[in-house]
């Protein structure tokens, strides 16, 4: 399921890289908030380093870098984008923006928010919080809240989310 948007984007000419931020901490899953808080600085640094690596890749225009994250990956993507102006757009699949990042936020980039209103892992209030920030900062955003959908999307919802992702990224990362 996670690979579907990546395959769709690659088929449309986007250079797609998949970051395994858990590898740096030897973890495979986040069991609780304490684990996420403990490892967040390392995962953020891993994301930062990955953007540096990707921006030097021959198939990448360093002025058109976007991030796509699922759940914790979306939290990390939005957090990095709030401090790294190399990130031009973020797609947030059922994630959020850490309240603590408000202290460090220097910017906010265009964001596509995709969330289920029945998510018991990351409440839909997180999507509305991102919306509030985007509106306050007067930054373009799009939001789709899927009724009755929990944490993770069915193939049908993922298809719709993938189409929205492609359209959003084409608009916000378009070249000359």
C-alpha cells in the first residue's frame, strides 16, 4: 500500500526515493510516544541528510523537492519542511505536525492533507491543526478527510489519495 503513491509518481516522471529512517535507530516500529520523542532528533537528522543526498542526485532538481510521509513519516516531513527551505511541498498521509515544532518553525510550505475521520491512531484533529497553521501562515493547502476511514487507506481510498497527490505535486513542484 505505501509503495502505490511512489510507483504512481515515478511513472509520471518524478524521481522517488524511499527513506528508511528507522534504520538509524535500529527500530522497526514506534510502540509509544516516548519512543517517538526519544528517536525524533535522529530521524529528523536522517531526513535532513537524505534531502542533502537526494538534492545532489543527477535526476533531481534541487529547487523542486517535495516530501511525502505516512503517519510518523508525515510528522517528520512537516517538521523538516518547517525548518528547511529546500522542501517546496509536503503530502501528509494520516500524520500531523508536532506542537513542539512551533518553537522552531521558520516557514510552512504548501501541504496536501489526507486523513480519515475515524483514525484512532492519529486523530483527525491533527489534520485540522495543520489546516489552521496553513491558513494562519497563508500557505496553499488542500485537505481531503475521508469519512469512516481509519489509520491507513483501503486500495480504493489509496487510489483517490494517489491521484490527489500527483495533481498536488505537479502543481507545486512544476518546472519551468
